[in-house]
């Protein structure tokens, strides 16, 4: 299948491009490098040994995106492009609504116009807000606590309405838990430009002595050691989930899947595992809770397992080793 990958130079998109290429798909990648670097495109080609078309453009620019649809025989799209920093979304909500919503509207309009109504969308566990109990199944109530999360929930609603209006659409909404780690080659991984918000990129920068110490946001949650618990999933397992999701673009339905491992690990679990498997120190201090954080969040991944055949195979050790390997290979 010839798949348009939006945001394909980004963290999850780049790993998914490799997975798609290695499994015989053709891809067309678009990205405006607002949160990624052009060299990632060359690295995807190098790792996979395959060539593909790349277009540097802003998805909100409908004319530019339409040129891609005219040139390429797109059959489906995987839509990663969007802004994703929670804190920034609180400070700049209009920027988030503008980019995340408009890019999706433009994409859907063109997918419909060029009669390729097949879409996989990157949603997030953030749409479950503060869940009453765990693990989280796909039918849990939805709510959000910040503009970033609201863009995800609004896009889910837009896609639902779109499917009601035209049931010939095939749509898969993937709700990611916490992707971490890097490709085994060490050539691509997560490399935020600024001070990271997320735990793993922060740990990596502390281990690399680019930042003095990690602040752990609270040790008084009702969890096994008091620190926050999340469902960390290796980015390559997540990428594989997209490959499997393509098989569901065939029954004119809209599907929702959690992509997680089903395991909850605490902040201290992650820090201690990272230290052990990489034999490196990660100094930390306990800080106040981060506003908006919940105590614990992990998936019930059984729907994705049953309907997609999705099983996250890589362990927390693998995730921590690969994240550090990416730094070592790129020093
Ligand atoms: P990322 O920032 O690394 O990748 C997103 C890519 O989209 C970047 O390369 C960026 O340059 C590009 N982009 C953004 N706006 C664009 C636009 N208007 N036109 C063209 N390109 C544009 O993010 P990621 O971690 O790879 O996340 C991919 C998707 O998954 C995002 O939609 C994100 O919200 C979602 N998601 C991520 C996580 C996570 O923890 N990383 C968790 C849940 C959901
Ligand atoms: N966290 C932390 N210090 C940091 C970043 C994150 O203690 O510098 C904690 C955070 O409170 C949460 C967990 O690590 O319990 C995962 O946070 P992240 O931002 O990576 O993901 P999310 O909050 O989106 O689940």
C-alpha cells in the first residue's frame, strides 16, 4: 500500500516509516521540521535501504499538500503531525488548536477528494483524563486537562462525525501510552531540541551530563513507591502497532485501540533500570508534584491484542538500553 506519513521525520513517525518500509509498503513522507531535523529522512533511508518521496511542507497549507496528492497515488494516511508539548499548549493554546486541528481538517478533506478515505490517527492516553480505576479500556469516559489533550479529543470527535457522515471511511484511532526508547541501530531516537518535558529524554540528558539532575515530581502518590506510574512502551513496538492497524482499514468502521504494554512502572523503576542496564549514574531530587499529573496510568491492551494481534515484546531493560545507545551512537 502507498501510505502518506505525516510528521514522518518525528520521533514515532520515523520509527514507523522504517517498520512500513521493511514490511513492503511504499511511503510518502511530509513534514515541516517544526520539531524534527532533515537528516532523519536520510537515516530512515539508510536504515531501511529503501528510497521514498519526501516533501517539506506545512500540512495546514492545503495547496501544497494537494500537489502531493496530485503527484502520488496515495492509498491511506498515517497522521502523526502535530504539536505535543502539554506545558506549551497551556501557554499557547491557539497555536495548538490551529496546528493540530487545521492540519487534520486539511488532510481529511484531501483524503476524501482523492478518494483514499483510509486514516490511522495518533491519539493519546491523555484523552482518558484522570481515570477512576485501572487498567484503562477503550470504553472508559473521555476528558482532558490541557489544550494539547483537548486537540486530541476534538480530533477524535471530528473523525467520529466524519465517519457518521460518510461510512465508507476506514479509520483507526490509536491511543498511545508512554513511548520511549530508540531504534536498535542507534541512528534514530528521541531528541527534543529544548529542555525535555518527558521523563526518559530528561533522564538521558542527566546521564549525559547535559543537565545536572532529574527532578522527580512527587513521591507521595498512592503508588508502590510514591512516584508516578506509567505504561512505558518501546517506540519500535508502537511502530509495529501501526503496521498491524493498517489491516483494520478494510471494514468501513472506526476503531479505537490502546497501544501500551499493560505494565505500570514508577518513575523510580525507570530511573533504577536505566542506571542498572547502562551502568551510569542519574542523580535526582524529589520535587513537588507537577500540576495536572495523575498518580497512575496503564493500559488494558487486550483489545489491540485480540483484534490487531498486537503484543508489545520489548522490556523496560530494552527501552532503557536503546535510549542510551542512541545517545552513545550520536555523541
Ligand atoms: P514529534 O514532534 O517527534 O513528531 C511530530 C512531527 O510532526 C514532527 O516531525 C514535526 O516537525 C511534524 N509537524 C508538526 N506539525 C506539522 C505541520 N503542520 N505540518 C507538517 N509537519 C508537522 O512527535 P511524536 O512523539 O513523534 O508524536 C507523533 C504523534 O503522536 C503526535 O501527534 C503526538 O501528539 C502523538 N503522541 C505522542 C506521544 C509521545 O509521548 N511521544 C504520546 C501520545 C501521542
Ligand atoms: N516525571 C518526573 N520528572 C520529569 C518528567 C516526568 O518525575 O522531569 C514524571 C511525571 O510526573 C510522570 C512520569 O514521570 O509521573 C511520566 O511523565 P512524562 O511527562 O514522561 O509522561 P506523561 O506525564 O505524559 O505520562
